[in-house]
C-alpha cells in the first residue's frame, strides 16, 4: 500500500473509472489541482476537498487521506478489487460499467432529493 496521499491518489487514478475533468468538477477544483495533489506539490490539501475526492473516486476518506482502514470502505470490496485486478484487463470493462451504474445511482438520488424538496416546498 502507498504510504502517502500522492501515492494513494496515483494508485486510484491509474484506472479512475471516469475522466479527471469529471472528478475535478465533482470535487470543485481544477484538473491541475488534482495533478498537483498527485505529484505532492501541495503539502496539505483541504480535508473537505479530499473527502469530496474520495467520494468521487469511490474510496474511503480515511484510506485516501491517512492510509488507514479499508480502501473501498469495506474489506470485502478490497478483496474483490484485488482478485479482479489479478484477473487482468478483461474486467476493466466491468469496472467501468459498475462505475457508470454508481454514478447514475448517485444522480438519481440527487434527482429524487430535489423532487422531495419541491414537494415539501409546495406543502408550505
């Protein structure tokens, strides 16, 4: 396991599942900022931005920021990822598909929350 934030970030960005531009937009920073974090050019990135980055990348905040805990938030997910990466490139398409499904699910949740908010505002 990588011992530094830049190393862990580089590890995840090898196959991020989405474009850096999308990740940067979700985090609220520029692509260059993410590249600077990856290179270690910034000593102490804002923890809130690192939380947003971890969420965008689908990894746990504690793992990304501190190198502790489970990479994916649950040891079984780490095991699955480890086994899948050992099987080779044939599963990269599956990883992309799962990432797309996760992204669409998050979008649906946001849409549903907006709908609930609209309904609540009509009740008032």
